C-alpha cells in the first residue's frame, strides 16, 4: 500500500482547502483511513477517520468544520476543511494501519 496526499497550501483564516489521499494497492475499501496532523516538535495527532462502513470520527476542535469522505471507486479519501484557523497550520498525513503518506503542508495565515 502506498499513500499520496495533495491539496495543501496557504489559505487565509476562514478559507477552505480540500486534501486528497490516493491509495495504491488492493482492497482499499476494507481499510479504515485516517488523517493526522503534526506540528514541529509535536506528536502526530489524529484529526479524522473513516472506516469501511463510512462511519466517521473527528477531534472536537474540527467538528462542524472538517468533513472526511471516501470514494472507493477512486481509491481515495478526502478531507474538506472549512473555516480554517491559524491553529490548523500543520503538516497533514494520510494513514492506513502502519503506512503513511509523505504529508501535505497546510498553512493558515493572513
């Protein structure tokens, strides 16, 4: 399994970004996929996850602003991030079990 993230960038507070994670390999639809974030010097933290039944969970600070979704026909998982805040600035990583993508930088700044 390989994971490739994209969609990060620089956005002003209140703006939106949509992160994408494309997964190569078989049986994508059975996996739980998570989006994590990591700031310099800090531990990686789960932001949102979606399982094979499309059940989702989020950390409290992003509930109502972020939405995780998946498209099994495209082996992809998405993180729609709305009303972004400066504290959402981090590198965001896609994860399946013990496999990680390379990360995509999200910077929220005016």
